[in-house]
C-alpha cells in the first residue's frame, strides 16, 4: 500500500484522517472505530451513498479505511466532516439501543469507549477479535472435512490399485503444446520457487505494516517444505516410470511436494487477500483453487507422481494451512489483549 500521507483535518477529535488523496475527487479515510466493525461499515456506506455529492463509497472493516468518490469541487475537509457527523449519529443511535437493552457487544464497546474517553481502536479489537477467531474456526470446519475426504480418497485409490490406470488414461492427452503448458504450470508449484517468492514477499516493503502475516507466510513455506521432505524420506516411495519424463525430478514420490507446498503458500496468501478485500473473496478463493488443482494435475500429466501422491499432498498441505491460519488469528488476539 506504500507509505500513506496523512492530512490532519480540523475539528475531528482524531476520528477521521484523509489518506491517499492524490486523485481529485477521490480519497481514502482512516476512520477510528471502523476496524473490525461490520455494523459501522454498513452504516457508513449506507449514509454516504445517500449524499448527492458522493458518487461512490466503500468501507473496509479489516483495514479501518473508507474509500470515498465525491464531487471534485468538494474539499477533503468537507468529506471528513461529513464522515464525522455520520459517526456521531451512529454513536447516538448506539446509546439509545443500549438503553433499551437491545445492543450488541460491538455497540456496547462504542458507548463505553465514548463515556470513558478512551480510543475506539483499543476497545473494539478485543471484542471483534474473539468473534473473528470463532468465525475463523467455524470456517475451517469444511476444510477439515476436505482433509478427511482426501485421506479417504487416497486410501481407496491405493487399496484398489488405481494409480497406474489413471496415469495411463491421462497419457492419452499428451500433445507437444499441452506438454509446454503443463511444464509452465508445474513451475508455478515448484517448492523452491514458491519458498523464495514467499520469503521475498515477506521482507518486501509491501508487507512492512503486515509483519505478522509476512512472518507466518514465511513459516508456511519453510514448514511445508520441511514436512514434505521428512514424509518423503519416511515413506520412500518410488516415482512412476510409465514413460520418459520430460522434466527433472528427485527420487521420492510420496507425497507430492508441489501439491503440499502450493496449497500451503497459495492458500495462506488467498486467506490474507480475502480478508483484506472481502468483496472479492469468492474470486480470490476460486482462482486459488483452480491454480492449485492445475498444479496437481500437471504432476499427473507429466507422469512424475501417482494420484495418491497428489491427494496425500493436498491433505497434508491443508492441515498445515489450518495450523498457520489459526496461529495468525491467535497471534492477532493476543496482541489485541496486550494493547489493552
């Protein structure tokens, strides 16, 4: 995101700061109290879009920012004061809801915070973090189900000795053009390439303000590779030799390192992106699934892995991904409590 230039606006009581104001009629504002507040996010968007001078508004409760597209004749201060007025209205309505005993924890945090004159960014994260951690756990239940399904599929394929028949069936798809395509796709899943990419991203300026995410991204990559190497040595399964390989591979086959490491690194990256851009969550996850599936298929197409290698790699990678995501959310919660 770069280093934003903050413009302190008068009479704000430190509630609203304008950032990213290079384009006239378009600015992003940092709003105190918006962080992890879905209720305030919806209220802000609803109220802003009703204003004639506003042509577009998008709030992000994950970053605490709101993007506003407004009439070019209006100043940054005018929009900031408008946002401040909306915040005051929201707080007043929250106070009335508290008096009628029909408030949520998030609204209670706003009222108590206002009465005690302490920062919204300190009180609200403690409440929202617990809710987010619980929500993350519930979202991971289907992933655990997918792990179980992959384990069962691996067992059935191995029991009925279907690996060879499936590879021979896939061999019929070979053409020179498809060979080049699959070599390119399999390169995207090379463990060494992904490890260097994740470590490079972790120390890049893009992740300067996201050190927790960057650290765990690096751990996800290094851990997945180490675990994969350990499992390969433990099982010592030979690679398929049904036809001549067109790429260089190592000796051991089970589980697939490409499948395991790609699902750990690409999956963790997709999780972070989906949290930051919730409006694109579906497409982020969908494209990630397609990419990971294509990498796994490329290993079968090139004849360097059995199908059970790939399914086992996906299963092990998913378990490691779950561990990394839970570690991230737990760290966020602990840091939020330390701030208080």
